[in-house]
């Protein structure tokens, strides 16, 4: 018998959806590939990559400096990761390590928080969102205090509910938790919301903000994310990474995408407009609840959601179904596609409702 690490056998395998869809709206990706002008620059840049060399400091620093300049902070405040996932996982590792190391996060929220807490041998403490998926700030802060948490997490706006929390809510949490508790604000969808906690960082050295290139910048393939935090925290978290953890291809890709990020503004606006249009349209269909969303997806509820999911699948449309996950029963999460793709799933949804009427 191999003697694996304690808890590993209980850890779920990440269930990648292996179906091939005609319309893929299940992972909150961008439905569009690189803007052609970005692709041209990138292909040219790849020609000068030293494939034989370990990633150079210059490639890491070039992207780091750009991000730092954009947020008017120093490169010492920035960490890059293989997706923000790597940074989040490391953060849990850095504050975990014992049964009494509590990590507090809302539920329902990003399902990986609970998994990373278990992997870090920390004590995961989920705090239930209210029935409308808003957050009771008092309840969250008390959970942090009562459990003497070392880390707490807010996903803003929240995946998979779509809920946006105000900057003053984030500040309320920061003001009321002990300064000995690290506070991660996961801003994976912030570009679709526009309200960021970045302005708070200078006043809260225990706060860290995680961002990603995977969603608004359509770069999920490259796995690039970053964090912004105090230099002291950045230094400590940075120690947990392996050498050369960022590969050159992803670094140069994200570097060019970030230089050309204005190219993405119309796309982000299109996604927001589509989200609003589809939310209104689905609300008109009897039997559906649409939760307010500040992201690139909608969470919808219908008492026969599994049957609707099957109808989508029969039409080659992939959305995210949550099975019996706590508080997400009969919910489907649909990432925004192009206008045409959205019209396609909307017509399947309407036909489904008519058949049941
Ligand atoms: C998608 C997502 C991430 C990060 O994705 P990466 O591709 O690893 O950068 C982080 N948090 C939430 C809530 C997400 O939905």
C-alpha cells in the first residue's frame, strides 16, 4: 500500500468537462480568441523566444513593472502566478499547516477555496451567504474573530452567484477583522464590475488582491494571474513558489496582452451589455429566477434545471450545472458568449419553458 499524504484520497479530482460542445459557456472563459492585432504581435514575439533557456528575469519583470505602473505601486508589491489559482493555492498553503489555522470564506463561492484549505491542512470555515446571496458582514467578521482565522477570503464579484460587494463592504471587513488575519480579495471578474478594492491596499498591509488574465483578457490557455499586496506579504508568499514557476511563453503572451489591454475594452463592454440583455430576457420567462450579476456569467434557477441542462447538451451547448452543491441546487451558470451564441441558448431555454407550460 502506498502511503499517500493524509487527506489526499478525499480530495476530489478536478472534473474537467470532457464533452465537445458547439457552444462552450461552462467555464467563464472569453468566447473570443485573441484580437487579431494582438495575435500578430504575439506571433512575432514568439520568434525571439530562447526556448533552450530558463525564463529570464527580464520577462518576469517586464510584466511585473507594467502591472505595478498601472496600479501606481512598486514591482515589490506584485507576484505573478500560473493563473491566480496558483497564487490563491500558495496563500492558503502559507497561512495553513495546522488544524487550528482557520481560513474563512463565503459559501456558495469559488469551490476551490474549500479544497485548497483542506490541501493546506487548514481548517476551512465556510460562512453561508444570505438566501439572496448577499453577505452578512457581521456574520463574516464574527466567524473570523471566533475562529482566530489566519486568512479570510472574499470573491468580488462572487463566482458562481455573480454578486458584487461594494468597496465599503470590503473596507468594513478590513476594518473589523484583526490585523493579524490576512485578507484575500479575489477579483477574477472585476473588469466586468469596475469596483476594485485596490485603493484600500495602502491602508491595509494584511490585504492581498488576486487578479487573472483568464477571464476578461481571454487568456485562460496561458495560465497567468497576479497579486497586489504589501511588499512584506509579497515577499513571504513569494517564498512558497518553485524556481522559474512562470514559463516564458506565458510571460511574453501576458506581457503583450497587458500592453494592448485597451483592445479588450469593447469586448468587455459587449459582455456586460449581453449580460444585461440576457438577464432581462430570462426574467421574462415564467419559472426562472435570475440572480443579479456583475460578472461575465448569469446564475439562473429553475425547478427543473437538470432537464434544461440536458436540453442544452442535446443542442451542443455546455453550461455549468452544480448538481447538489450546497445552496446551488437547480441552478445553472451560463457564461456570456457572442450575441449569436446567447440567442441560441436563449431560444433553447424559451422552448424548454413553453414545453413545460
Ligand atoms: C476563474 C477564477 C479564478 C482564477 O482562474 P485562473 O485561471 O487560475 O487565474 C480565481 N478565482 C475565481 C473565483 C475564478 O472564478
